[in-house]
């Protein structure tokens, strides 16, 4: 049985200057810091890619420990 | 029996532009739209009564045929991003409605109408979660948008859009327990009740420890054996070798952004002059038709055409009546005189990036204005206007800023 992993997500910007909220997580994502998330949310946020001027931007950086 | 009671607070809506017309596409978190009223996502079952003449006065039999286009309607706030050149929340609906989205980096986002040479608009996939059920609609086309401008100090003064349209096919997924000790190694899973799923939806797999896998696209459902087959479209990567608890409809984790703005901000411009309206309603109606009568061997529609003209109106424009200022509206109506309008909105400070405006370069009164005293003794003037093109499919556009 492997140890459960801990996931952290950091918002990279890209959706404008307004506050960003992640369903079920009241963190201040605009602070540019890592916030602990569960595995399902990490997976979901990792898929967040938007296109700006033809360039794909990843909205969140995910780190696992 | 019902053992739990859910509220509308559990509702979630996601909308994403399809890559292939009518092919269900998985949304991402930033596709989230927050509903502000009850939505509609209905696909009628075309069931008819048999006309066989039998020796009874009761109906004897019903039969079904192919499905007509589904209909949707939902209302959301249009929320600017706060940043020039970044689309507002609701931008996917606006692009669907107008047809074109032009982004100028760090400057503007503009929604403009399709020209004949532009062809068909994009189709969209909508995922609507209410409680535990997920309705997934493919081939959504936006036929109508209604924007009520209410500049008074009332709760309906936020900038919102009611969007209505049709879709090709509704795919449904509600939760079902997996058969005991299920693992998924070969793209099939046996569930307790396969009738919880309809029309090849996107699902996710919930394990006993609360973690999920997915989304996976269902390719086949066997209602006699309760076996669901998953294909690799949804991104199947590896076998799930620990016991599966539940199979359910997929939605991503919602990512919200955008700022609420209102209609109190800004002054309506008519031919470059300030006018003080007390209300208006912009109605943008496309002339689309989902094709559901072509004998192509399919049960659900899979295509649409543009079969009508685009009708854009500014209805119920109200003013406090001042004959010295507005007496000429009767003349304007009779002589089909046109005028250009800009109808702005924004946050209370007019912050750059949090404003927008409808631009209608050629409006004509449809009828003579009406003088009335709605609600009180004060006289108000009501005009209904129709938007015409000025310089090529430009009867109405919406820009931020």
C-alpha cells in the first residue's frame, strides 16, 4: 500500500484580474501561492488550459508530494 | 422511495465549444456558468397513438419515432473579466449567439454577427448537473438571447442574458453502484442498474476511498446484462485495479471568475448624444433550424441550417416623457429615420475591463411611440425599435470595452 499523496495547486493567472474561485475551495487563489487540494480537484485543475492569442496557457500548476 | 432531498444550490452548468459539430465534448472547470434561474434542457419523446380501429373506446397502443431537436433555455450573469482582451464569463454563450468572437490582446473582446460568407456558427456541448444527475447535451445552437437593461436600484439591474436554443441529443448519467469488487481492466464495468445511463454519456468512476477516475466516454450500454462499455475517447489511460464503488455522470470542478456588473453604469448614446432611458430590452434572434426530418437512418438530429433572417430588436425603451425632446419620435417613425445607439454597462466605478456596450448603428422605430403612465401618474414614452445592418451584417455587436 503506497502512502497517500498530497496535492498542491497554484493559480498562474489568465482569467483576468478578478478573483478566481475553485468550487469547494475558499482559498485566495490570487495570492499566487500553493493551496492544498484533493486528488480529484488536482486532476481537474491540471486540465484547465485556455487559449490566448493562439497560445495555450495552463491556468494551474500542480505539485504532488 | 426518496431518501434525500436536494436543492438547486447543487446545480452546475458547463458549456464548451465543440470541435466537431454535434460530437459531445468534455468541458473543463473554466467552462462553468452559474445559473440564476431554473434552466430548461428538454428533449421530447415523439410518441404517437396508434390509429388502428379496434373494438374499444380506449387508446390501445403508442409508438415512438425519431427524436425532435431538444430545447434549452438558461439565464446567467454576463461577467466581464476585469482585464482588457480577456473574454467575459458567458463569452461562450455570446459567441454562440452572435457567431464571432474577436479578441485583440490587451485591448478588447468583441462579439459580432456572422456574415453569409462565414457559414454556420459553432455548436456547443452543455453539461448540466442537478443533484446527482448529469444531463449532457450535444449540438447546442444558440437561437435567441435576451438582455434586459434595468438601470434602477433593483436586484434585476445586473447584466444578465437569457439564452435559448436547440440541441441535437441529450445524454444522461445518474449514479449507479458498481457490481461488488469490480475492477476495470478491459474497458467494461458491470453496474447495478444500467438504466441510470442513456445515450453514451461521459462518466467518472468513484472508488471507495473517495477518489475518482475519468472522464470516460460510454460507447455502449447493455440493459439486459447491466454492462457498460467505455471507449478510449474520454482519455482512458490505465486499468483501475482497486475496487470501484460507483459509476456516475462526469462534471469537472468548477472554476469561477468574472465580476458582476450592472446597467446603472454609463449613459446611452443616440447619434453621439446622451439620452436618459429608464429601461430597454435587447433581443437577438437567429434564424436557425435543426434538421430532424432527413431520412438518414439516425434517431437524433445531427445537423442544422440557417433558414431565416436574424431579427434584432430593442424593445420597450422607456423614457420620462418630454415633448420638447421627444416629440420628433413620431416623425422619425413615419419617415423611417434611423439612429445609432450605444448601450453601455459596467461596474459602479467604470473600471477598465469591467465595462461593455451594445452597439447598434442603425435603429428604426417599428411603430409610433406609445405614451403611457405605467405604474404611476408620470408620463412615459415607450418605443420599440428594429436593428438594420449599416455596413454589412453589423446590425448589433457587443464589445468589452
